[in-house]
């Protein structure tokens, strides 16, 4: 069995890592669209177009199941991909929401993500239909901060406090990390939010969600593709996967 995973860049490797840990015998092919990252400040139309191109490439690799690791792409393109593709397609939103609904006691949940994800209200809608009050916050500096490798220390703590101070006052008991990069900041986010707040990492929940679709094994191959060798790419791959992994470069069709 071969699982395809795509993201706007390297952040989706947090999801890939959870998947490879959960299903070590399965084959994986990962595409990070580093040439066009970030998706988080693009329009819905552009995010959908890019997502279709990523999916088309992965379908050509013979995948049996697709995981859209990017929260922004999941927010805007998941329905289109589900409609077009003939294989099971998973996003990262529903698994995170499911976990949040299991953990919240006071039905007050926070969601943080890119501007595009927060503006789409995708998490909010899913949570509200389940009777939950939602407090959202876009945290645009988190992605570049992670990409700079700033995961702790005064700068990181200051930025976390800057974005999360309002949400902290809202008496939430659950906070969804609605962006691929945020699991890397989980320790300092948990620290800032305090013990009463359960921080939900969509990456782990998504890996569990696909469990019933895993049929047969594979040869444990892991093929990584990126659309640009950006300066920090090797550093970030090693930071997230905790080891250096080889990759190939490719160019996606760009029908502007
Ligand atoms: N992968 C994106 C997400 O999860 C974050 C980076 C970007 O803006 O493209 O929303």
C-alpha cells in the first residue's frame, strides 16, 4: 500500500512522521510545494489550484490513499479533491476536531492557524455544529519562526504570548493546533496556556484516522519530493524527521 501526503512545504513532515511511526510497513510519497509556500496567505482559488496540482503528481506515483497534511489546503480544497479523486482522501481538520470534541468538558475550544485557515472558518464550522463555542486566532509569525528554527527562548515565548494572550483569557479547555508547523511549538504553547488546557496536535490524530484504510503492507519506502530547494530545506527536514532524508526536486505545472 502506498500513501501520498502533500503540504505547502516542509511543515507537513510532522504529519508524515506521525504516519510513518503508526504504519512502518507502508510505502510513503511526500510532496512539499516549497516553491509556492506559504499557502496560508493565498486566496481560496489559488490554494485549490495548487492542491489539485500536488494531488495530480501524487496520483501519478500510484498512491492508494491521499493525506492532505496542510491545514490551509484541507480548509479550501478537501471537498474538491474528494469529489475528483477515486481514492480515499483525508484532511487534517476532522481528526483534530474529533479529538477536541472528545477532550473538551466546558465546550469552549480555541483554534489557531494561518490567516487563510482562520478566515475560512473551516474548524469553527465543524466545531460549532457540535455545540462548541470557538475562539480563533491567526498566528502568522509562527510559520516563519519555526522555519528559522526558533522553537524556544525569549523570542518564541514572546511571539506565543503575543498571539495567545486573548485566547488564554477565554476560559477554553482545549486548543487545536490548526497548522502543520505548530506541533514544533507545542511545548511552549502548552507552557503558556497552562495545565487546564489540552493542546490537540492534528498530526497525531490524522495518523489514527486512516487506520481502518490501511490494507496490506509495503516495503517501507519513503520518497520525498519538493518543488524548490529553499535555503533551510535540509535543516528543516532533519529538524522535523529527526534525521537527514534524501529527496528529489520537481517542477509542478503552473497554468497561470
Ligand atoms: N502548511 C500550512 C498549513 O498547515 C502552513 C504553511 C503555509 O502557510 O503554507 O496551514
